């Protein structure tokens, strides 16, 4: 049997006043005359974000949720060009460690999905430089939490620039400029408009990167309709990872807005995918990308309890018979 663990992204629909993404614009920062006071305010916001992250992890533990994607906006303005002298890690040391210790105690898998402007295959040197800087921030946060950074950041391939083959080779070229410790953090995901499963597999196999298969994206954008022909190749990209294979699951908002995520996950669509991988791996961690976040996870588990092909383990995990 294959064990399936469900996770969700960043925010809870149940917890009140628990945003881990509170921020402050640089314009507002600049209005504070005392720069030291402005930096202390940023640190207070970052600490509040980490405290709310810990609240979310406690919520997850109470509901048997072992898989969670943290927001990339935990530390506002951390990489702003005017704040590169800000030593933010020292005042956040204790808060970061608390999050990491709790996750370890409850055996939770935590990871990130950096924002869309993080592009390894950009033709612009400045964008690549900023990308490496942003990945370095994620690395520092994970190290601050005492979490092994290996395979903790999922990314899209990047921009297509109307030349798929050229864009793929630019990724390979630019990859060599990414420090090895940051390369080890990265997983790649097929997307819904530019890079198909086959395109992404090309990079993952060439560069030794795990592939996070997004079933919804594949349905929206593919060349080889039968994704199952490539499933063993996807599995093989995880052969050297310390973590279980990871996928993304979501449902189309509508036929007209097929690429947009729905509020909840269609259980029939989910099990069409699961029945195609049954028995191929011992465990799959499924990140739910639905508008209703943890509420969508709870709804999906209620549906799963009614299905004969599933044997429930706990509040967010089950065996696929």
C-alpha cells in the first residue's frame, strides 16, 4: 500500500489573527526618521510572523497534519537593496529555533515555494543575482530553524521567453552560477503554461533535481497526455533525496478558468491520479494548493473517509489500498 500525507499552504482558514506574512513596505520604512527604530519594527513584525508560524504548527499537530509549506515572507524587506546591512538573524535566532524544534518534535515536513520572480533561467544578470540572494535567505531561515535545507524549496523552471529549448538550456547554464548548497535546496515543478512535465524532467534528470509533479498543471498544459508513461522517471528523480516524493494537487476553478485553483479539491480528480500511481512508491506527500487552505484539507479527508480504496491513518494521512 502507498501512504499518502496531505499538507496545505501558509495560511489557516480556522485560526484568527495568525498571518505569518505580515509586512511593511520600504516606503513606510523610509518614513521612520530613526533608522534603528525602523529596523526594530521590522524585527517585531518578523518575530510576530514566526510566532504565528508556530501557532500554525500547533494547529497542524492537533489535526495530525505532518506536511506544511511556510510562506517566503517571514522576514519583510530582508533582501531589500537598501537594507543589506541589516543583521536580522541574530534577533530572530530564538524564534526560528522554536519553529524548527516544534517541527522536529512532531516529525513535520516543512518547505518553501519562493515567489514567481525567483528565476534561475532569466536572461538578465540582475534577476539571476536577486534570485540567488533570495534563495540564500531561504537557506539562512532553514539553517536558523536547524532544518536540513536539502530539497526544501520548490520552484518553477522560469520564463519561457517564447523559446522553450533556449530557455531550458539557459537554466542549465545559469545553474552553474548557483552555489552548491543552494542547488541542493531546489525541487522543480512542471507548470501550466510554459514548461511541460517532459521539459521539466529533462532538467531534473540532467542536473539531479527532484521533480514535484503538479497534476492540475499537467492537465492544463501537456504534450504527452498520458503522464503515467513518465511516472517512473518522476519517481527516479527522488532516488537520492532524504525526503519522500512530493506532488501538488489542486482542482480547476471552472472549465473557463481551468488554470485557476478552486476553493476545494475534487476528490474524484485526486483519486484518478492516485489510482495511476498506486503501489509504485511507499509514500507520497501531497501539497494541497486550494484557496481554502486547511479547510480544503479537512473537506478532502471527509471525502476520503467515504472511499473504499482508502484506509485512514489519522486526520491528514491515509493508505491507498
